[in-house]
C-alpha cells in the first residue's frame, strides 16, 4: 500500500509536472481533513507521510494514534481535496511557465472554434486566439498548426487564460529575432515597426557594428530570411528601412520606393511637406494611402505629399479657393483620394544601401 502510494505520487508528479512535495502536502492536508471529520474536529491532530517509505502516521499531541477507519464519506472528502489540490498545482505550474513566455512566440494546433474565436492546443494547456487578434483574410481549419504571439497570461478563477495574437506588431519583431540571429544578439536593433496586419509592415533597423549591413542581414542570402517571415505572414508585404536620426533622411527612406525631391520640416507641429515628381505621387501615397500612412507612423511626423505644381497652386490660391489636402498623420486611417494602385503590386528589386527592402508575398524577396 505504502509503496503503491509513493509510485502514484512519482507518476502524477512526472505526468502533471508538479513538485512531489506539493503532492505529499496535498495528501496530508486531505487526510487531515478526513480524520478531523471522523473524530469530530479534534484539536492537535496532525498527519504525516514518510517521504521514503510512504508510511502514513496520524499524531495527536505528538503521539501516534492507532489507524483510523475513515469511512466512505471521509474518504470521499479526502479524494476531492486531493484532486482539487492537484488541479491547483497544475494550474500554478502552467501560470509560471507561460508567465516566463509572455510576449514570445508559441506554436499550437487549432483544437476547436468557440464562436469566432480559435482555441489553440499548446500541449499542457489551451490558449485563445480572439477574432480581433486574427489577421483579416487568413483562413483556419481544425488541426492546422499555428504560430502566434503570447499577448496576455493571467489567472481566471481556477484556470489560466492565455490570449494569443497574430496582428500585434511585436509578433513580427519576434519573427525577425528568430530568423535574424544578429537581432537576437543585439547587433542589429529594430528602432521602430508599424503594421497594417495582412497588408504591409514597415520596419526600421540600425546596426551597432559598422561592418554589418542591417538591411542585408534582415533580407538574408537570396532573401531567404525575409521569405520565411513573409511565408509565415501569408504574403504580407514588408519594407525594411535603414534608420536615420536625421528626420529628412528617415522620411525619405520611409516613403521608398517613391523618390522624394524635397522635404520641408515644421518642427513645432512635427509636420513635413514632401515634394515629389508627378510620376512619383501615387507611389508615395500608396494604395488607399497605405504607404504614406505607415511612413507617417514610422517617422512620427505628419506628412503632406504634393507635387511642385500642386504646391505652386496652393501658394497662388486655387480657382475654387481650396488649399488642397492636408498632411497625413499617425491617426489617419482612410488614406487620401489621390492614392493610386501603382507601386504596391509591382515586381520587387534589390534596393541600394540607402533604400528600404520592399518585398511582397508573391516574390518573397530577391
């Protein structure tokens, strides 16, 4: 009997990843509850289990008393207490493990749907991928393998609630840390990252080692590193931009692949007037204003993109008295009416050292 108890404790500890001492204390507590129930809540009663032999001792006032037949009700009470203690210990173990993995990437299998939310099996526990944290356009099926970012880990009653995300910008940061060792080693730093999930991401990087090209390292040999990330994101486009402390250079880089003619900064309002050639206007603004909107968020400046002709008309006053569209700021979510489709879906080319690397899911890099 005693040997069987020890074997069961060892087996449960290994299966549930629970400390054996926690199990011993749980059983002692459960047996103590049962003994007091049998004896009518007698005082100064303790229960001890020998950790080596598994022998159970019931002590009253420090003296051992004869074995007690607990009876069916008391034994059932002990069983319920043990089960609850094991569940609590298991839940605490999951909480400790995933608290250390908070804001990291995990991989799981889609187990079921709960409304529009996905329940992901992580092995020892389950996590939820809410509808709002799913990328628009992605399709999911039961049994699919999914990688996601751990957004939140918290205790919810007796259970641990783990919330995942595939839309959070830090999801892409963690993917770059996995694919680009120089980022994980802090040789290359991600200075800023902005994203419209499922469509496009702009990421600005810099290198602490002048011998290492930060953009080239992120792209990888023949574009393999960036291709792996794009594949994980199901074709989301990624622009890799070289960071520059000079706002004018940063804005010009952020608006690539469009070429900028001139930039005028207004420091107090943190707005910039950007002059481009006529054939670069739709490219700079991007499809539905996406390029200028993300560039504005990346740089932290409101951007007003115009051609020289439009600027001259503003200064002279247009025939209808209007002054044309204003700058696009970080909160602008609708783009501009002038936005075109050119530049976002064309073929990708290898950028020069001062240009961002722009990749689409179709080509996966160069």
